[in-house]
C-alpha cells in the first residue's frame, strides 16, 4: 500500500458555469477521501463572461476552511489551457480533472484513487462505458463518435481503453507535469493519452464511473468541431513524438 499520498489536487477548469459551480464545489468538499488523503481544489476561470466569478467568490468567502486556490485567465484560452494552468500549480502527489458541470460525480474519486493507494497505477481513467453505475441516455451519434475516437486512439497507441475522451483522468502529478502538453482546447484528451502511452512501463488502469450527461440546452459545450479536432490530434501526436 502506498502511504506517501497525502494530497489530491482537483483541477476544475471553468467557463460560464454560474448555474453549477457552487454545487460542484459543495460536492467536492463533501467527499471524504480514503487513507485520510487531503484535498486541494484548483479553480481555473477561463475568462467566464457570466456570473461564474461572483459565485466562486461567494463560495470561497463562505468556506474559508477549505483549501481552494483560485486562478484566472485574462482572456478565453480554452479548456486545455486552463488545465495546463491548474497542473502547473498543483501541489498534491495525485491530480484529477473535474469539470465544473455536474456530469461527473466527485463521490467516485475514491474509486479512481484506490489503484494508486494500492500502488498499482500511475494513471487511472474513469470510463463511462464499463461498470454498472448510472449513465444518462442521450445522443447516439455522440456516443458513436466517442467510441470511434477511442478506437482510433487505441489503434495508434496500442492501449485498450474504452473511454479516451472521459473527463475523469487521474495522474501521478509528477508524470502529468513531465509531459510537454500543447493543446489549448479540447485536443487535450487525445494528446495526453498519446503522450502518456509513450512512457516506458507506465501503469494505466481504467475503472467504471457514472455519467450524468447534459444536453446542449443544459449547457453542454462540445460540438462536432471538437470531434474533428480530436481526430486531428490523434493522428498528429502519433506522428509527432
């Protein structure tokens, strides 16, 4: 068992999430992590144009006992860029990505943490396509697109992931920080997967998670253009070592 894990850094990229940011921060802070691991929440506001900042400010002032670091960009740079900022500032031994919407449940952090605590994993992906947890039924073509991108990524990386595009990716912080990540927007997922796969003897695990997906009317931001960019990045980072 790995007893050297003292802190989990939770990187929360935020863009126009005034309706959900307060609730997701509550959910994160209510989670009790295994092995008495402490939490560090790193919020990166990617130049939101709604009242996201005000909601975060109120939350932080009302929850001074929690370890929350607030960072912001002076222009909209994209989710990948927000993640780069969060990764750079993380101080925990383990790092996880948490979207600011309510599609992913922080209560499942412990399922992702367990392979690290048991000293089996360097990276853990939370898959929406395996396991018996709840999954909201939404878009057929969106799910086909996800599975196609995962299939192509697997073919070029020689991995056997079921959900390359998942938000829930947990890393040893020293590993994710060692990567020279370039993608500023939604190309982050295929890029980080391709670069992780190249690390000799890397131990990658996958656990089934639940998924409470949103419709576009409810605020979902990913479009077909992001799928095209992901396809481009899968091919690009196979060629560029």
